[in-house]
C-alpha cells in the first residue's frame, strides 16, 4: 500500500505566530498517544498502555494525520509502522514530551514542602545582614528549602511579583496597589551621613533643615529611598541639590567619605570609616519596611511557610 502526502488543503497555513500557536494547541493532546502507538507499533497495546479505549486512540491518530496533512503510519492489519514522515515527527515529539516531563518534575520539586524553592526579593540595603539572618533563622526549621535570591530596588521587585518571577519581596516604602498584598513589618530610622571632617560631624543630632545648603548624594530616581529622601527634604522646607546618583548605599557612603556630599541612609551593617552618621530629630526620618506578594497568587508549601515566618518577625525584622 502506497502512502502519499495528503492534500495540502487540509493544512493550516503557518502564516504567523497565531496560526502556529493554534496548531500546537490542536496537536498537543494527541502527542503522547502518537508516541505510544509509534513505540508499540500496535494500536491495541498502545491503548492498554495509555489506558484509553482502542477506538478513541484510533480516532485520535486519524485526526492527527488529517490535521497534519500527512500519513504518519503504514497500517498492516492490527500492526502499524511509521512512515518516513512519522519517523521525522516522532523525533520531535519525543523531545517535546521529554521537555514537558522535565518541566513537570521541576515544578513538583519547587513545590515540595521540604525541599521546594522560594523566589525572594529584597532591597540592596538589606543584603549584608538582615536577609542572611532571616534565612539562617528560617532554615533552622526548614533546612532543605531552597531560595532564589534577587536584590533590586522596590519598583523592580514589584514588577517581578507581577511577572511571576518573585514569590515574596521585602521592600520600602510598603506598596499600596490593588493587585498586591503588603504587610508592614518594621520601621527603620534614617541617618544623615556626613564626611568625618564636616562642620556637623561633631554633633550627635541634627535637624534636616540644617543641611538645606549641602550637596546631596542619593540613590537614583525610582528607588524607594530616593522618594523618601525627597519627601523628607520637602517636609524640612527645601529641595536637595543632588550632585551624584547611585544604585548602592555603600557607594553613597564612599562618596560622602570622599567629601562629595551628604546623604540620608539606614544604618550600615558595619561602620564605615570617613563618615559620621547623625540622628535626624526633625522631621521624623524613618522608612517602613514590609513584605509584599501578588494578590490571589496561590502559595506553594515552602512559600507559605516562609511568608508565615516573615510575618512572625513583625517588629523584630532588624533585630
């Protein structure tokens, strides 16, 4: 029996991405059936293996060939043999099914209560001490839970939540958005950082208005701490004259130590030589730190456990 390519009229033209997506959606449910028939070369045995009625499997293969527009099998009684087109198709189908199985194993592993994974984002300023301490405390009871850690500024982490790239993030200010859930965990004092030889360096406390004529170094626009700095200066009655903008708090401290300006920062993990950090008495210079996640997003067991742990640290986050 000679098997020839079916009429091209039955093929859907792959004229654009939408057509290819439609074809993949049409064919996908039948690929495992096709692989079973190709492997056993027998519809009855393949039906037993896939646990579907033989008639269902036979119809699925007929529809698959019809939708592709080619014969995949040469039929000889109850047995079948792959055509050249069928062998070509099988190579790609087996590769696709193996990739699906690998992906399924990966997501099952990530959701495992004991060994699953948490995608966790946090501010750069919390990376040196706060987050390592949190992870150490959490893993005392969950020693095999894995973490994918992302350090970034607040807005970027919120976009990571929305894109499904992060499960949770520690950020400041605490976001107020309809698609997110956020819980305030801690309040952190900010200090005015000045060079060690600055006229204010001999003081312990300062009103922010006393720095109105100073040059400031700050984080770039879009960073939460930059918005807080601008708001506090505005409350103190001035707009800061910004000479340098950066992405890392410790870089800003280095700029201050070099005499290039002053800045508002949270306390460092380790004291930095060359600078003095002053308590700001007015206005009240603090930043709120909270944990945020995407509203309505289901948690895997490890994510739920870590979320519960973070919420239990309310008021003790920076201890």
